[in-house]
């Protein structure tokens, strides 16, 4: 790693720690995973992909609402940052930063269990809902953060579910100025203006 890149990365780490600590201090609502290892690091933003078991029915609006309630409950208990998301019939994506001292595996276990219980209760069913493995990727730069948001928000359009991202209520697109209701609020991060700044 070159000296300038190392300095940029350290500056990004300091910026992210400041953002996370500032949100916690202000009392804000802390509103591809390898099979061989689990990342046990905090103060990082992760892009998460979690798939529904192929043996379960696709998620529908009522299931999305139940899952949103589950996430609200876990956010209250574990105070993690939830910076963007999209719920799809067979999977969901999110940008998540575990609270300091928490770990991504423990947080994901809590989210998956809470979501499974809520959706199963609504459907009158039992048993697993999500595939055992999930996928995570560390968000390294501000540019990658915004590109990931766009990827999530346009997912329903690419799948042919809607013609515009604003038409899909089960994403964070409307939290950034789109019209219509926002069923699940997110945490807006004040990131550096320089999109090449390192965050991971």
C-alpha cells in the first residue's frame, strides 16, 4: 500500500469513527460472508445480502412489513446503524454498521431470528426462513457507499417489479427525497465530500 493510500485510508477510518461516535453521543436512533471465517470487526459499514430459502414462498408486502418491524426492534436493542436497504421477494440487501463492541455475526443472527419469527407468526408457519449463509462486503470508500445505495435502489427496476425506484416502497430510496411513505427509516451518515476517502 502506498503512503498516500495509507494516509487516505487512515483518514477515512478516523472520519467513520467520528460519524459513529457522534451519532451515539447525540442519542440518535441507531435508527459475502466466507464459510471459513466471520469478520469480527466493528466501526465498519457492511453491504449485506441475505437470501430466502428456496423452499419458502416469496416475501410479499405483508411479510416486508413484518420484517421491517423486526428490524426496528433489533435496532432498539442493539443500536446499530442502518444506512440503506431494499427488500425483495427472494432476498434483501442492507448497509449496516454494528454498534461499537458488537460483531456482524451476532447482529445478523439477531436480525435473521427476529425476522423469521415475525414473518412465520404472520404466516402461521414454523422453521427457518433465511438461507444459513449470508454475504457481506466492507464498504471501503465513500464512492462505493453511494454506488451500493444505487445498486440496492435500482434492484426492483432491474428485476422488472417496477419501472422506477420510487415506485418500490420497500427500499430506502424515498428516505433520500423520493415521494411517498417510508416504511422503515434509516440513519443518514454525514460522510466526507471526497468520494475517494477510505471508510474501511
